C-alpha cells in the first residue's frame, strides 16, 4: 500500500500506431479501495505514447477534482510506459514533437499536487488492474 494520499494507475494505447487511441485509469485513496476503471476513447489518429499521456492527464484531472486542496495532496503515479514515466521524471528527454505539448501539460498537471512519486511497473500489473 502506498503512503501517498492517492495512487493513480494509468495506461493507454492505440489500435494501429497511429490509430484509434484508448486509455484507462484507476484511483485509490490512501487506505481505500481502487475505483472502478475509467475507460477512455481518444480518437482515430493517436500514437500509443500520445494515448498514454492522454490517459494520465485524465487521471490527474480526476484526482484534482476529487481533492479539496490538490496542493496538499501527495500522489503516486504508476504506469507501464517507461517513456512517459522517464520523461516526466526528467531521466529522458522529450524528442518527439507530438509529445512535447502533452509532456508540458502533464508536468503542469503534476505541479498542482503537493508531492508526486512516479513509479514504473511491469505491463502485467497494468493488465491486472485495468484489463488491457
């Protein structure tokens, strides 16, 4: 169990690359149960990495809406996308022009919270929690 106020698990992908983008996320408040998975459709021309960022952004908006004071919330963000986790942590550069605006938006969204820990996990963990 995480010591963060909220834990977020996110995943995204595309059927074709680019193709029909989709994603999902689940939230868990500290000491509570996982929310039902929220399923998202993003449109016909997204890459899998764009869909990963879009799913994360939707999850962060949901946490911000659920928290009375997001700036006092600690957050653990978990995902199987090494690219997204490492770009957001600053370990990897954002080289793709199509990802730069999404990365900027995600960094700003993460900045709304009092503290953030980014955690990569194996694909099987996302499949178990989100079903894809």
